[in-house]
C-alpha cells in the first residue's frame, strides 16, 4: 500500500515537473518572439527615419 502511494506521488511530481518545464519553454518562446518583433519594428522605424532624413536633405538642396 505504502509503495503504491509513493509511486503515485512520484508520478504526480514527475508530471508537475514536466508541465512546469513545458510552460517555461513556451514562455521563453514567447519572449524570443517578442524580441524578434521588437527588433523588426526598430529596423522598420530606422529605415523610415533614414528616408525622412534623405528627403529633408533633398528638399534643402532644392531650396538652395
């Protein structure tokens, strides 16, 4: 009886650890995905700012 109880407790602990590891893996994937999205957005904004600066330089050159 006691041996069966110990096995059940052990199996439950294993399942909990597996679920916890799975959850941590999903959280890390989400963090990585967010970092990638933020980096892509920063690159887009940087290119947009570079284009705006180029247009401003061109407008200034035309005005002179």
